[in-house]
């Protein structure tokens, strides 16, 4: 199980693709409302490493609640080590975040070998100028202080795209995603040159995108090596069309294999 938790945390932090009414405004950023499916495979494996194969899928779905966004993610992953043993895990995560980024609710259920082994529930509040707080109910009751300016997933994605649009190369942020008690994280994102790519949708216009490399560190720690690094190609509408998760001994590719727009709702 040693690899399942950091992989899940990284994916929940990186694959937060959010939306509102078809095209939603998050500050100056418009995010595409959609469902997406990613197929997982082993990227690079260093000689002597434990992991020799990866398989699985991620399903991401978002929806507008008029005053906020709901996010649902389902991760199924199997890791095979060099002895041929496979560890299989499933994680379902659901959250709701207000459009002003001040309130957040989260629920997660993990399964390993067909058994429920992890339940996470809680709420959080944030503020740009004052400290916030996360309150976990499961797996134990615990309050965690959040620094002023902590971002939730939707706010982080929108702020990252805003930074890319402004031509910034580096975007540091403190992010709370509720995926584990080891929250929040210090996320350092490095933004590459702007690209113009063909649309993934039929008859769609070309889209703006940037290569982004994000490193996830424990907050307040002195770690020089991140828990995980994530390389993505991020579209200006929030779609992540290429993803790579890089660990010490191996990497995982998440290939976008299906995308569908979610119709707008009446508010």
C-alpha cells in the first residue's frame, strides 16, 4: 500500500478539472464543464525499482450547483512489482467548493483488495487575508489550521491559469484538497511557453495551453525532494490533456481517452 496514498493524493490535486454552467467564470478564467476519462500506464521505471507495471483508469466529473462546483473522481489503479505481486486500489472522492473559494466540503472512500479501508470526511474554510481551518470528521476528528491565502482545488486551478495567461513562469501556492490528513501542501508550479493546440472536441476551435511542472511538498517542512512531481499540458479552459506523475523510481502516464461536455443547468 505504500504507493497508493501518494499516487492518489497527487491525482486528486492535479486532476481537479472544474466547471460551472457549460463555460464558467472563476475570476477572469473560463473553465470548461466536462467529464473526462484517463487511462493509466507505466512511464519510466528505473533499474532496480520495485514497480514494473501500472494499469488503471481515472474518471472525473464536475457539475455546477449555481453557488459552487461539485467534483467527483474515481481512481482505479493496479501496481505490479518485480516479484509479480499486484496491489489494487480504488478511491472515490467527492467535493463541493463555493465559487468564491472560501468554503469546501469533501468525502472520500478508499478500497483495497475489495475491502473498504479508508474513509475521509470534513469541511474547510479559507480566506485570502486571515488563517482558515479544516475540520476532519473521519478517519478521526482533527482540526488543521490553514495559512491565509490557502487555495482549494478550483481556486488553485483558476489562479494557475491566470498566472500562465499573465506570462508568469513560477506559481507557488498552499493548497488544501481534503484527500488525506497530510494536508495542506506547498505546491510549486513551473509554467512553460504558451502553445496553440487543436481542439479535442469535434468542430472545436484551437485552444491555448501550457506545459506545467508541479512539485508537491509537505507544508512547513524542510524537504528538498517533493513527495511527487506532476507534468501536465494544461489548457486555458482547465482541461489537462497530458499528465505524468514522477516518483523516485518510476513514473505514471495518464492519457486522456475520452471527454464529454456537461450541459449547463438553469440557475
